[in-house]
């Protein structure tokens, strides 16, 4: 049973709620993480009225590169100057865990797929550049995001005692954990969909969801 599908046997009938696509997870004591839920994500310069889903502060083109999700793989397309592990990208390439993507002359991000049972990938910032608004990393979301104190987790939270999984079903996001948890002050139910401004809290963890 994979992290992408482990919720199926335990989830109750989902409640109707507004759909979250791209959002930020603000984890208290850890940081902020931009979650991109679409199948095609543009990376480019963070400028007013930009249509890129991953806006970066740096010397980049308006749209500098695209990452396309095809099943459980991520295909990198160059628009501006793009290199992968030092090799100039001249045609679309499937990204591999551990590679470094260079955008232009100065912006560099790492690509990893840390959890063996999830298709979600993480873009870590290698150079000093960040997104605007700020995030500590970018998640290219599959059907699950695993948070906890293990290095394989998509969001590593060193002080948490239990793992917590955000999972997507029918274009909505839900949350499950073995820990006692509350959603917006009410006991967490697996069938309760997450929305903009959702707040999840437990004995040793807390985080908020903010739509982008």
C-alpha cells in the first residue's frame, strides 16, 4: 500500500468544500512550503502580474522553465537557459532524485523525491534565491504529502512524534495522523476537507494552510 493510496481504506465520505490547488503550508517552528498542485508549473521571475506558479527572485526570464507532471515523473522543459547537473538542457528531460537545476547564471534548485511511496517531489533552494512570497521549499504535489521527523518526509519537522499525511482525493485535500489533532478547533475527522485558512494542531505540532 503506497502513501498515495493508504488513505482509501480509512477515509470517510468527504465533506463538500472549496478546492485547494496551489497553497502554502506554514509549519510553526519549521517554515513555509509552497505546494503546487497542477500538472504544469512555470518557473520564472517574480514580477507583478506574473502567471508563473513558482515565482523566483532572481535574474530570470518572465517564464524561464516548465516542469510537467506525467504520471509519477517530472519532465523539465527549458525556455531560457537551463542546465541540469552542469549539462545544458537542449530538449525536455525527466528529472531524477538528487539532480541540481541551474536557471540562468545564478539561480539553482535541487530536485528530490524523498519518499519511496509518494510521487510528490521537492524543489530545495541551492542558491540564496527564494520564491516571492517567501517559501523554504517548493512541493510538486502528487496525491500525498508526508510530514514528520524522518529524512524521507517531504516536510521534515524534527520535533514531531508522529507522521502526518496530507492526501488528495477528487481535487480536495484531507489530513490524517495517528496523533490526536484538531482542525480549526474541532477534532480532526479524515473526511473533513482542508480549505484556505485551515489550522491543524496537536500536542507537539501546528500548521496552517493558506491558498495562493
